[in-house]
């Protein structure tokens, strides 16, 4: 099912800002690839082409028979803090909430589209085999908002090859793994603590880069930074 539209990125996708080129690029966390191309479809009747001389992409509105350099899709605000599964889920949910959804009954095709969207959101959340309490709460909010029943939720889990027992194990795994990796690179263990919020969330390399770029807020909670200190 085509879950994205002119307002939202598909589940698992994220928009980021590249300061060197002053451009927005897109990250597909499911396939672990990046692209300059916006993954959202164009509005009905629109087409994108590349100008041979400048290599710039321009857009054709076949409805009005006009061309323009301006992308007709709604601008997406890039995320530059963290690419955690929770942030991806939160962004996808917020984008979807901002998109007007038609009224529908539980048996309508729109509800099936909601189920498909929720299935992809679950797949994204479980990609790392862990499910944090925040992610679990956000998924519950999605189910309530989209009128997804417990039976439908269980059916989605079964379709993805998960059981409730395995979900509980994934929650435990996420809890035990908490704070064991830097929130910026998601690779090295954190060695630096941020004052006054006391979040130990940066490795040495990312802490140095964070200082060098004059960042003023904690990447974990957005609280003002007074000092970044090495713990060991």
C-alpha cells in the first residue's frame, strides 16, 4: 500500500539537513540507505524531470500545463538530533496527525490503509529487536488514534512473526541496553555526561564535535548545557 502522501514521509524514513550543501536529504532506516530524492509521491497530475543543462530537477503540472522549479510537496522539517527508533516513530506519527484523514468505519478501505501504516510502524520499531517503554507507549497511542483493536494488533504482530512474549523480551532487552551507546553516532559507548541534566549520552568523539559546533542543548532532553564532562 502507498502510505506516504504529499504531507508525510513513509514509515521508516527521516529527513535530515546537510549544512555543507545546504540541502535536505532522506534516510531510509529500514534499508539503511540515504537519498537526495524525496520519497513522497507528487500530487496527482505532476511530474518531475531533470534539466539537461543545469541537472536541476524541475516540476511539470500537467493539470495547468505549467513548469516550475518549486517542489509542489509540503516542505518536510528535517531532524538533526537523533535517529533513534522513537524519534522516527514520533516524527511519522506527528506528520500523519497533521495530515487530514477522512472519516471512516472499521470496515472501510481507509481503515485498511491505517492498518498497513501501523504494520510498517511496528516493523520499524522492532527493526533493532528492542522496544523501549517510550516506543511501546507511542505505539499504543497510534492504536488508539487509528481505532486499531487488540485483535488487529495481535494480527499485525503475527504477520511480522512476533508474539506477545517476544515483545516483552524485546522490552526487557531495550531496558538493559539503555544508555549503552552514544545518542549521536549510535555506535560507541557514552563517556561524557551533560550538566545539569545529568544525561550520559555522548562518546568522546561526538562530545568534541558537539562542543566544536557550539551546541547549546542536550541531544537527549534538549535542556540547556552548562558543561560536558568526561566520566572516565
